[in-house]
C-alpha cells in the first residue's frame, strides 16, 4: 500500500431496466451508484490502497446511501461535503445484438452541479497525498464546478502532489454558457503529470486520425511506429505529462470485445497483450478500472513499466465481467489473470 490517493468528481445514481430491456420497456428500474472518479476510488480501495473520495452530495437518505456504497468497499468518505437538493443521475441502456448502448444524463441542479470554489478544504485534504485524480467530467458539469476543479488542481500542484487525469470527454455534458471543452481540457492537461484516455478521446484531443484497431483476436499487429509518432506529438504539446496511457477496444459484437492498451513513458512506447473477451457482462467503468489498476500497479511494480501496463489491462479486462460501475477485482485476481497472459506481453521502444 502506498501513500494516500485522493479522487474528486460527481457521484451518480445509475438507473437501468432489468436484463436487456430498453428504457421504454417495463415498469421496474434497478439502481446502482457510480461515476468515473468514484469508480477509480473503489477500484483502488478494493486492491488495498488508502484512498479518499471527494464530492458534494445532498444531505438526504439517497446522498448518505451513496457515501455508504463507497465506504463498504473501503473508500474513505469522511471528507464528503453535504448540501444541495438532489444527486445527479444517469440512465443506461446496455448494448444488445446490433443495438448500441444508450446513456441519458440528468445532472443539472445536482449537489455537485452547484459546487463552488472555497467549499472544500483542499489544503487539509491533500496534505500528505501522493496522487490526486480528476477527469474531464469534473469540469464539464457547470462553470462553478469547473472553477472548483481548477482550485483543487492549483493547490495540488502547489503542494507537489502528482496529478493524474482521465480525459473523459463527454460532449453531451458541456452545456453551460461559455463552455469550451477543448480549451478547458487542454488547460487541465497542462497541470497534469500522467494521463489516461481511450483512442477516440486521444483522437479528439489531438485532432490526429487514430491508427485503426480492428483486432479480432490476439494476433492483430499494431501500427507501433504511427502510434509512437502520435504520442511524441502529444508530449511535445503537453511536456509536463511524462506518462500517457491509451486504452483501445474493438467491439466485434455487443458481447464480444477485444481490449488492449499502450503506455508512452519517458520516450518509450510499450504495448500490452491483446485481450479477447468473448462474454462481456458490463463495459461501463472499464476506463476507470484502467486508471485504478495503473495507480495501484505503480506501487506494486515501481520499477517495471511493462508490468504496470499489463496489470492495468488485466484490471480493465476483469471489469467487463462485473455488473455495475465498480471494478470489484482484488489484487490477487488481477495478478492471476496477468500471470496467465504474461507470455503475450511485448515491449516496443520508440525512437529517442
């Protein structure tokens, strides 16, 4: 276990219909708590890390139940701020056959939406912290929440905390007056030390076409030279970020996916194995599982970047088998999968 990790974002209540029903079918909704930064916190706590989650929730039974949903897995929720009238929600319709998944957000006017700078005692919370994790979603909800996010980033930077970032670009969230997602996310990136995103988000950020990832199985050959040049260009634009991880998924069908990841670190490009996942249960939160796995792997394998990458991919692979947003995979379970697939790992080095 390493030093304290702090994650910050909006906790959500997720509603879905049973089985493969559409949102317009049936009378019963099932609910689960989730949200990107909360998912990372649970993943880390489940792997044995000391992690504190920061958000603002309504002081209602629904808000308290949300905090309890995290604390039961070992997340420190003692610093959660209570206020406001409602919790943010989202409605999720899973993919089925040729039908794509659907997400509908209902976050306006939530307790987090009304968060403002000065409400959270960041200096006290971040004291002695080793990593501070946020995502692009933290700044996308409202203008005041965006200001509160930058307040936290500036204090973390001042205190010398390593800042890790998931770009998490969700175009449907940037609705407030004056919202400028590309400018805001670029400003956030300039303050960060390590970054995760999927290939689609990297393409949006860089405005650079993605080399195709169309793997049907683990024999697919990656275009490593092209990816290396892509990462080199991004690092030149955001030189503070020393470690870039990109997840890639090919959806062969709604239940059959392939998954891999690349890590650009200190001028080298590393490739993880390609995982063939023939029976996807729930793909929500896979990127957060990557992030939680990565932060834990840094403590677990401090001198081996390839093992850090492979462990992160194994964590994300297991999340596909778990219903809900949270990756409830232990370190031992992730290491077991890592060991079974270890022979597929390959290291690639870019030009210096």
